[in-house]
């Protein structure tokens, strides 16, 4: 079964776990070209693990992770690096190099992966910084800019090589409402400008639903629900409703299941 031309990335029947603990089981997901796709779910459900599988940081126990028709898990080191050049990653809180200026942070992937002359590299870096509204901050150090600005610098660095796929790991975490709105709008705008596919791993329902074309909810190792934001808003599934509405009572429990005597004493056994 070959991938559809409109599909950039696909996870087929993927199992993955750490030791004896299975995190993902028979997971199937499809990411179409040009879309912004949100991957949501409770803490520990495996959302970030999906990004690690796509980037080849870990390998599936079973199944395939197909990027552009190539199985990420079977690539040689050189083949994996070639695929990664087509991917951009925005880490939580930016992960900027603290000993380098804003300009040099954005220039880093261009210097690592291209042989561009310095004059052309300079123009490209300034273009990327201008796209995120920070051309004037080029000479500042990461310690001299706000958290929201640092996230935008990291975004400029992530798009430096014009990736086909952008991955965002909790891009809205720790941002004030203004920075959050700016970042969300940038993700949507840059995805359209690049003609890329974007994956948002996030807990933020309102901002994600505002910019996403499609949403996956992960629970119990697989896809619990999927659809457009409008379809999921209309869902009556108790798990989906609890997550969207942010209610404490529902299928998702606060206490991690335990069978220890101490847990039993406090009524926190396997049924908790």
C-alpha cells in the first residue's frame, strides 16, 4: 500500500514502548501536505513520543513511520540525516544557544547544512527574523530578550532551511496571552507561506483549535478521536469532552493507578 501523493507523513500500525511499558499500540495517523495538525491528549499519553519517532530519535517496535514514502526507522545514519534536513523542530521554551546572538542562532542550521556565502546567508537570516518580527533583535543575546521573543527566534531558526515538515513541542507553554496569540498566528502564517505541514503537540485547546485543520486525540496508546476542530467540539465522547472542557471529573483520573499497600490505605488503588 503506497502513500497518497497528498500525504507527507504517515504512521502505520505503530507500537512503541519503554522496557515492559507499552506507550503506543497499533497507532495510525496521517498528515496531509499543507495542513496544521494538532496532536493532543493527557500528560504521558505519548504525544512527544510521536515526534521522537518521526525524527528517528527512537524506533517503533512494530509498524512504519513513513516520511515522503521512506520508512524513518529503517534509514542508515546518512539517510536519516537527509530526512531530518527536511524537518524543522521547535522545542519547548526555544532551546536557544545561550552563548550565541539571535543572528547566530538562526544562522546555525544554514552554516551546518549549506555552503552559502556569508553575504547570502546574512540576507536569509534577516529574512527569517523579519518573518517573526525580530529583525531588529539580530545582535541581542538570548538573555536580553523575553521568553516570547526567544520562542520566535527559535521558530526563525526552525524554518531556516524551509522544511517540508514543522514539529512544535508544546509551543504555547509558559507564554503570556499576547505572546501566545502571536506565536499561534505565526505558526499558521508560516505554514501557509512555506507550503509546509505542521504538527502541534499541545495541551492548549483554544489556540490550537483556532489554527488547526485537523486534530488527533491520543489516549490509551492509540487514537481516541480525530477530526476537524468543529467535529471534535461537537463530540459527545466523555474523554474528549473532559479534555476540551477542562473538567476534573471524567474518564481521565488524577491518580496514577497503583496496587501498593499505602495506596490501598488511602483508597488510591487500581480503580483510582
